[in-house]
C-alpha cells in the first residue's frame, strides 16, 4: 500500500525505517476506524508512541479514540494537537467530548470560546449542533431548539450545503424527539434534498416516518462456496438421472410399438358403442353448463364499481407526504439561489 504524499511530508523528520513503520500504523488506523474503531485506536496509539511529537499521530489517535468512545483520551490528544498546530478546528469535537464526559459547564465555556475564534462556516455549524446537544443533556431541550432554529432561520454565516443539511437533520431529530412529527418530517426532507448522497441518513429517517422498513438479512448476500459444491454434485446426479430416464423412455417406445402392432385393425362393436355413449355424455355436459352458467348481468357492474372506488385515506396520506417533500425541496432550491 502506497503512503499518501501528505503523510510522507509530515513524517519526513523521522528516519526512513521509522517513517515507514509509523505510516503503516496510521494507514491501518484509517482503514479500520469505521469497521473496528477499537483496533484503529490501537494502531494509532502504536504510531503515537513512536512519534509523539508529530501532530499527525496526535490527530489520528484523537479521532480513533473518539470513534471508539474513549472520550477522555480523545480530549487529551485533541488538546495536544491544538497546541502543536495552533488550529481551533477541533473545538466542536472537543465540546462533544466534554458533553460525553458530562462536563457540561466546561463544554459551554469552550463553545463560547469557539464562537469567537472559529471562521470556517462548516465548523461554526458543527459547534451549534454540539452545543444544542449539551443543552439537551442538561435537560434544556427548549434552549437547544432555540439555538438550532436561530442558526437555521437566521444563519450567522453562509452555510455550505452539507453543513446546512446536518443542521436541518439535527433540528428535525430534536423536533421528532419532542413529538412535532410534521415539522420533523419537513426538516428531514430538506436535509435529504441538500444531501443527495445521503451522508446524513435523512432519507432513512423519512422512510421510517413513512412506515417503510427494509429488513435485509446480510448473510443472504454472502458467498457460500460449500453450497456451490453441493449444487455441482446435485447437478451431476441430476444429469445421471436424466440419462437413466432417456434409457427408460427407449424401453417404453419399444413396448408402445409392440402394443400398437397388437391393437392394429378395425374397432369392435363394443368400442363403437362406448364411443357413442361418450359423445352423448359430452353433449349433455355442455347443455348443463349452459343452463347453470348463466350470469346476472348486473353483478359485474357492482363488482367493478367497488374495485374502482379509490382508497381515499391512503391517497390523502400519500398526497400529504408528497406535498411536504416538495415543499422542502423548494426551500432547499431557494436557499441555493
């Protein structure tokens, strides 16, 4: 695996062997952080122990620790990274670490500091979202709603599309928690329209509110080589069985020829009488079916009338959901303009 150029530049102060080792640990941490964050943290920590004075190892350890739920360790490493780089971009995630550690007052103080020093619009939106989370944990959902609504309706800066989608999602999620399902639906719809790649999972929340549940057993999509071998064995046995069937059919053909030779000749008087009786029976069945098969001409009309009658309740619900999604998409288009 080739080391990224940016990583090489940050590791250039190390020896060749050390840079290769540290780089390998960092790349493994990056690969595992989504699937196995604890393993990612162990790899990042191994890199940090070998190059603790490099900001890249501190940042990687902080991100992996945060993903693994090690908020105390993540906070320590983010502080070290901020001190080394002089950057304030980690303030929102540091506020969230303090929230997870139930240090709510410290979190609010750091959030106030971040509002004064952050200039990146996306980071400012993240700061509002995590600050609202602190308020919710403190038992102040009304204040959290006020913060989110104010930033959404009267943005302090021009929001990037994804940042605004995240803000709309956070607001909708809090509205759903407080029981305002109608406005929550509208918020999720706007987030989905701003986030076509569904990074916020807003489409999934819309499906939940619509009552659409996709239940998939992932094991059904896994390859099962043993079953394939069994299938091949079954197919071979089936082929052998088919060959035997063909042989049996040949035997039957021979016996049919013998039977046909014995049956050649004119039909006897008994056979003719049986044939006439069968024709009489068939004609009698047709007459009975005509008499019994009569249908009331009005019955089809009644049935058709019932089947054509629309389900007004389902139709109204569908129209209402479509209107709410359309309104949200229109709002998103207005924001882009």
